[in-house]
């Protein structure tokens, strides 16, 4: 089976350290809450709001989690009332839908109040 796990987190400022720490926190939480290991991941796509330009979150995934997973990063479409400084991810993995838990942290929890 193939499933998709969604997640998002916000950062305080557009700098490399904030992006790195938030990316690690988000992915680490997704791994733990979903009992996920890198070998189960098929591919991963990050998106960032247009105000995040200091670094690519995929870089920090590769440095801290796995080097052999296809990664991609895109800029989110600009929307009115969008949450600023937001990093999102979708992880395609070998799990069933029932085994997945989506993770939204910090201000990104506003995106999915149904998951609280």
C-alpha cells in the first residue's frame, strides 16, 4: 500500500537556522508519530511560502534523515490570509492510510483545526 502523510510548521524568521531546526522538528515528529523509517519513504515534496528564501528544507532532510530518497521543493501559491513563513511537506510512503497521522506544528495548526 502507498499512503501520503502531510505536515507543516512555521518559522519565526527567514534564516537558515530557523529553517533547519523547523524542518528537523517537523520530519522527526512525523517519523515518530507514524512509526516511519526512511526505507518506507518513496518520495517527499516540500513547499514553502514565498517569504522563505534563506534555505531549502530538502537540504536539511537530506543532511539529517536520508540521502537516497527523491526530494523536491516548490514555492506555495500566494494566497490572501495565508500563514506566513510556513514549510509544508507531503511524504509518499509504504503505509496504509489508517496507519498515517498528519502533523501540523506551531501556527501551521491553524491550517488543520480538525486534527487538534
